[in-house]
């Protein structure tokens, strides 16, 4: 009996009619085998429920919506928590969530349909179809293929501009960062351009194309292809942390996220888990649907081709609006999405024929939940042991805690002492031990008011060629403060251009996507510190601008509007932020 025959034997089902359906669907299968399979999947669903409950509690997630599907049909839909905290409205099966960048694969599939019809050649320059498309470049023209694979050399986006063709038109003011096809860098604006291209070729807005070409044929009746004010009553309320200028802390209060209309090809869809499960089933069936196909097998292979690695280790690849990777020997495809107050994830195991949809309306990781759900249902299908739950305080578990232990001293004589106790790491501060939570590689959150604005980020010494042991931890940063331990042997004084001191500060904008960031100087280098704990070294360029990181990129930082000897405005790839008085 296939998993689709036991869809009803799970925790959320509460009526006898479903049990009768199991008996009817398992006709021809021995009752003992049917019962055993049903119980196996029921245990997997219970484990998924427990994992979600754990994740919601630890992350403070208001609500989650989940769907699990096989190639043959829907296995399970389950909702958890609240769609609206203020009114205590629970997440329902029909509650809409913004799915963000999962929308990119819809745009790609519509373009693949047009390619099948001979209306577009992906190897042709974008200007063949959008003559007004323009970008400053010294390289070969950008093709449709480059946009579909995020290898165009274009910048990320202009999130200070609402959905409009101007965001694409404004590329004429920007310069590509590298030759098309040579590097991978995620670009929302590339898929916004593809949306306008789709509309031009199809003779209707891209959101209408998506609805007619994909949504309606798949019977996704609840799904909306634009985000509009009129939809708010049907949607889960999106939530963000109360503080937007620092890493999230345990128990932080949530506030309602900014809401705005959107209709571009990179992220305008809102949907339910059951509707998205129909989309995932189409993917599991290589583009086929009941009664026909959405795309041909050849187009599906293009959609899921491994065109370029998205990571240096080459373990994940990108096709056309779709990620491809291996997991436990299985070929996986999928995509994540993020909007203000929402995260989402779809994952499809092409070998097992199983797929998962996860939608969230606040803090938390849709990707982690989807990964766990895939592993659990795959284990049930293959009669393997279910994946274990994480430890309740998994972020506080630091298996290599001893590597960070020791006393670190700043050039001014201030000291920070870190103590390892088994797999726990603590900061001794004012005679008390402050527990540290791992948030990023070598970066920790300290739950103390005096360490609320930044993560504690450790640095390691360079290793000698051939050395396979972990590089030794020698320093730690908190904001612009720098501390070293006895193992540090590098320089302790650094020269920096005088004007860089004028750039240091806290910058803000009214865009919810990039509301603020801080600029600091660390060891003679200018660094951009994002609220979530990210840190990027700004590399000076001959033009007077700065590039984040050493890798080729089109992103540019520019400090300008000097007033009284200090920069008061920062351009982050065209988005303006203004220096404020806060630290």
C-alpha cells in the first residue's frame, strides 16, 4: 500500500469516517500490512508535530501551516498556532501566507512554457525581448538564462522601490559586478525583470500569466498571484521582532509587520499549504498533472538542471528558479521564501516521491521544519528509524566550547572571560555567568542587556598549509570592540584613512527590508554590521565606493552628503540609509 492510502491515519484526523476510508483504500492489501503502514506514518506525523511544537516555543513562532504530499495525492494538512495574536484567530486550512521567493519557480515555469511554444530563446540577450532593458557593463550581454540562474552579475534588488517596472529600469544606473555566467549571486531584481519579460511576451501582466498557466490548471483555487490590501482579512498576520536593530533574543515581543501591495515576478504569490502541495505534486511528477502537463519532461529537466553551485563546496545547485541538492542519497529540489513577517519552504524528494510545504507568519525557520518533515515521512516510507528531536536548548549546545574558552583583552585593557563547561559556553560578566547561544559559525548571542546590540563573533588564526586541525580561536569582536587572547600573534595597531572614522555610525531607512545597519572599524577595516548579526568587510574600490566581501559582486556601498565633516547618508546598492543618533 502506498503512503497515499494511509493519508487519514494521523493525529489531526478526528472522525471515524476517515478510518473507514483507510479500510476502503487498502482493499486488496492485507489488513495487518495496512494497519502497520498506517501506524508507521501516524508515528511520523506525531514526531513532526512534536518537532514543530518545540520549534514554535523556542523561536516564538505565532503560527505554522504544513502539508505533506506524495506523487499520488495529499497525505496530510495540519495547522498550528495563531494567524492573528491580537484577536486569537487560529491558523485555518484556508489561511493565506505570503510565500515569497517560491514564486520565482512559477515565473520560470511560465517562461519554460513560452520556450516550448517557440516564443523565447533563453540564450538570447534580454534586450531582444525588452529593448529598454539597460545596465552599465563591460561584459557580454545578459541573457534570459543568466537571469533564470542568478548568474547575471546584477545586484540583489532595490527594496526601497515598491513593485514597479522602475526597479528594473533603474538598473541603467547600476554596473554589473562580473561577467555573466561566471558567478552565482542571488538577485531578486533579476526575477523582477523576468516577470516584466513574461508579461511582454504573454500580452498580460506576469501575475495573470501565472494564474492562467499554473494556478488554474492545478486547481489551486485559494491561491492569489498578487498581494493586495483587500486580501488582509484572509491572510495570517505577519510578525517581526519588536526590536529591528539587534539579533533576536529569547522571549522578545513581536509586532505586526509592515504590509504592502506587491505584484512582481520574484515574490508576489500568497497561498495555502494544500494548494502549494498540488504544485509540489506536479514537480514530483516531472511537470505532469492529472489530465495533462504543466511543462514537458524536457522543460522539467531544464528547471532542475545543476547549472551552477550556490555554495563553494558544490553541494547545492541552482536551476531555473529552483534549488537542487542531495540528501541521504536522494535528489531533492525546492526553494525557500521570505517576506516581511513570513517565511516559507517547499521541498520535493524526487526519488522517494514525497514533498513538504511549510508556511510561517513570524520568527522561526520554515526550512528546518521542512527538512525534518521530509526526513520523518521518508523514514516512515522506508521503514527506518524516525529522526530524533533536537535538544530543548540546542542553540546552547556548543560541542567545541573549549576552543573559545579563555580571557580576551582589548587594547584599552578591558577583559572578557569565556568559560567552557562540557558542551556549554558562558561569558563571565560582573561576577555572573551569561549563557551563550550559537547563532552563526563562531558567533554567539549573550542574553545580557549590555550585549544586546551585536553577536560576540570569534576570529581564528590562519592555518599553515597542510594543517588539518581546527584553526585556533585568537580574538573576539563585539560591535567595534576587539579583544585578543594569549594565542594572538598578529599586529595590534592599524592605519586607516581619516575619513573612515566619519563613516562609523548607525544608519536607518524607511524600507522594512533594510531598515538599518551599523558601520564599524575592526582591525583597520570598515565593516557593515546587519541587525541579525551578519558582518561584512567593506573593500575599498578605486571609484571611492566599497564592495562587501572579496568575492565578485555588483553590490556597492557609498558614503556621501558630508555635513560638518561627517557622512550622513549611505547608499547600499542604491538604497539610501541616513545616519541617526542611536548607537
